[in-house]
């Protein structure tokens, strides 16, 4: 059953996207990059011999390219699973097309195919009405300057004589696709190409992507910076057929990754990583991290972990402008005013005016947004359900669907427009929804003072990519507030009230209480001496236990250290560890930490605090029935971390006798 109730995925009616309850825990595989596929289709077509393209994402845009290439004599076979293409390249043996080539709504097809007609010296290129309105004149002019005879400045465009020249200047400030188009055909120009770029270039990662694909197919491309602008030289080498693996689409990846930040939990995109050719692969680090999510990027994957709370940001998306609608959705969720700059050029070059469109549709759902000279500004806030217009623009549909994932539903008009690049988008959303968990994955670490909980918990959190919560620091923060307010420790009601009133913010390595950064102050002896009394107060415990549950639930999980995590806060924790060590060893460790010389006195103080923590009435420190007990007296930190990580991943090996953990 589809959770996104409403029209079927292929209908043109509206589709309602309902909020996801819980947090995400998903690994997704996405279709191949449209941008790379359409580039590789050109280089494969212009290569001599048979090229295999794997990992391809077939979509309306790539089908338009395949169809047009067949009219100039390049046959492409599509494997039954539709992810592998076999392209029979013809090199210079391109045929004059008998019919018009149709780029449909595909900007890359329109731009990349025109210089191919320039190689042949004949043929007409047309496209969907939307594509006819998109700019082509800069490219037509460049081909004319190179000796081709080109009739028309926007589709349909007819070519009646081939490229003969080898040197041209082009304005790089309108669309990088014009540059990519000329470069892709250039190895087959009679004398190669010397291309001078003028104006402030936009979307430069796409030019780098083009050059990387060309080089994979054997082209020789040199770049140099001159006073007149950047000059790119392409040698007339032709291309060689190869086997080529297409990366997953990084622009598409922004939707599931942003979903992790918006909903909370984690989403991992496989096959896309730090070596990506796509500029948009940096979206997680450039946008989601500043907004408060965490990103883990390695060679083979990008993973985002979020807590559903987004900070407002100002970003320049000039070199990743396809992500602007995704940013609009995120900004709608952020707690304040966000803005994007550097994207004025997308108002005329893309499927729709995504600046005006994003602003209009945000306003339509009740989120304040305005168009700026070079981007837009959004004041995040509560949205209402309304039918979001999508302007036959796949990215508008996919991005605005994200808004409905929290807070309340949104309705997306013409949901099937996602087929332009990602026909499986609505299934992906269902897949994400199916992973939603309402109970967080908790690794509880309890134990007495000085047993090594903090060191171990921090290291484990890093290793397991989970957030870390030191609940002792929360009790210390309330104690600090109590002492600061001059409340007597015996005045139980007032101590309890201080906890109710305290505004505690737990961030990585930082504790803030009532607006004051108390990270260091809560470790002072005065706080340590009073904390066990404050922590025994039932009202204090009620408030903090609630806060701890909410904290971890919003994040989809955490490594949480304390005294009562496995017994009271998260009795259903996935793994409970009770960490212990001899009093002498714990005193020695604390002494080393604090610089205190009198170990015997330290041991006495620790024993007293243990006694208070173990004998208090509410949620005393004790070993949960199903906890794994680890005595770290003679163990190194690495040993303990390794042991717990192993149990988390594989379950307990039973060596704990009666006390096996109850993991899943
Ligand atoms: O771990 P720590 O020393 O920072 O903890 C400070 C005090 O807070 C400790 O004496 C007991 C109390 N505490 C608690 O009662 N429950 C928890 N979950 C964590 C700490």
C-alpha cells in the first residue's frame, strides 16, 4: 500500500505527501546521473566501436538523447533491467538525419546534440514547447563563429553546413551546458578546439564533469588561465569506446539526504562519494551540515544523520544550482531566516523559473519567502496543505514533496513530472517511509563514577555514528542552576522547580543552561559535591528523563551514558552495558583527570557518591537484568570499545553468563 495516498504515481492529478512518524533508517540506491549519462551517450556515440554504459538511470531525458542519436546512425541497446546501455559508436561516420531530432524537455540533449549536427553539417533539432523557450542563442552563435551555418536562435534550429574553424569565445555566465556541448563535440572537429570563456562562469563543476567524461573516453583536454579569460584546448583525437560506470545522480541524492535532516534519523546513499564527478555531491557538507545535520562521506557513500531540527543558513548555490528547490524545502523547515544567492541565472535556463517558482509555492503553503536579486529568502515556519504547482519541473515536485514529510501534508500537482529524471521517486519516498522507526536505537551505558563511561561512550558514538548524550552533564547543569540561584539543597520543591525552569541545550561537547555555556563550570568541585543530592530529587529526575527520551527519539538513536539509562530512561534499549571498575582504579583515573593528589580521599568521595546514587529512592544506580557487565579495571579503552562495538554489531557471545544482552 502506498503511504502517499492520492493519485497513482503515473497520474497527472495531485498526490498527497503525508508526514512520516518516527525517524528514518534507510540505505538507498539511486538511478545513475542523468548529467553523466547524457554526456557519456555523446562520447560513446562519437567513439569508434561499442561502449557499455552501466549504472544508467533511464528517464525521459536520457531516452530523448538515445532517440535523437539513433537518427544520426548511433544504435543503442537497452538491457532488460534498463541500467545498462550498449552504444554502437560511429566516430566520424555520423549520418545526416532524415527526420528532426527531438530533445523533448531535455536541456542537456538540446545543447549537446546541436554541435553534433555541427559535425554532420545538416539536420534540424527541435523539442518540447518548454524547451523551445529555453536559451540556445549563445551556442548557435559559437557554432556560427566556428563556420557552421545555423538557422534559428531557439528550437527548432537547422544546421546546413559543418564546423570548420577551431577557435571561439563564449560567454560562460549563462549556462555551462553551452561550454560542455562545444567541448563534447570538439575531439571530432577538424582541428580540435580552442575555447575562450568570458564572463563569470556558472556551474563550473559541470564543465569539470564534462572534461572528466571526455578524458575517460580518450580525449585530450588542456585548460589555462589567461588575462582574456580561461582557455580550454581540445585536441582532435576522437574518442575510444570503453566500458563506463555511471555514478548515481547527486542532484537526486539531495532529496533522500535532505529527508534525513528534515525528518531525523539517517539516510545513506550508496555509490556516491568523495570522488564524485558531480558538484551536487557536496550538498550534504555544504548545506545540510551548516543547517545542523551530520554528514559522513567516504569513497563509496554519503550518509546524513539529522535530528529534525534545522538551523537557518545563507548559502551561495551558484555551482550547484539544481539543488535550489531542495534548499527551499529545507529553508521552510529551518528555525529562522535562510537565503540562497548566486542562482539568478537559473531563472531562464532551467525547466522553470525555480527562483520565482520556489517563492510562489512556499507562499502558497503559507511559508514567507521573497525573490531577491540573485536568489531568494525564506522565513521557516509552519506550513499549510495546499496544492503545490510544479511547472512540469521534476525538481520542483521532488523538492516540495520533502515539505510534507513533517508538520503536515502537502499536495503535489502533476506528480508524474518526476519521470523526467527519476520515475521511481515516489517509490523511493515510500521506501524511506517504510524504514521509519518510532523507537530510537539506544546503546545505554550505565555505571558508577569514574568507570570510564564518558570516554567509552564518546568513542562508541563516533564509531557507530550515533550522537552521544552525557546525562550526568544534564544533572550537573541543573545543579549549577540551583547553586547559581542560591537555592538551598534541602528545599526539594525549589530544586525541582529549578529543573522545570532550566533551559538545557546539549550539543556535541557543549552544555548550555539558561543561555550560559557551562561546559567547564559543571565539572567544578562545588557542582560535583552537590550533584548527587540534586539528582535524587524526583521532580528533577522526571524532567530530565523526559528530556533525555525526547533528545534521543528526535535523533533516531544515541549512545547514552548515565546511571539509570538501561533501567529507567530506555528500558527497551537495544544494548545495555553496565561499566564498572574497582573503587581504587576509578579514584586513580579521576585523580589523573583532575590533578588531585590524594587518591585515598578521592576513593572515599567516589564511594560516598556511589552510595548516594545506589540508595536513592528514585531510579537508583543498579545493574539492569539484561545488561552486559564489563569490569574495565584491567582493560584498555580500546578493549572496552571494541568489545561493546562487537556486541552492538553481532550480539553478545554468551561469555557474560546469565547476563546476555537482548539486542536484535
Ligand atoms: O556521570 P557524572 O559524574 O557526570 O554524573 C553526575 C551525577 O549525576 C552522578 O553523581 C549521578 C547523577 N546521574 C544520575 O543520577 N543519573 C544519570 N542518568 C546520570 C547521572
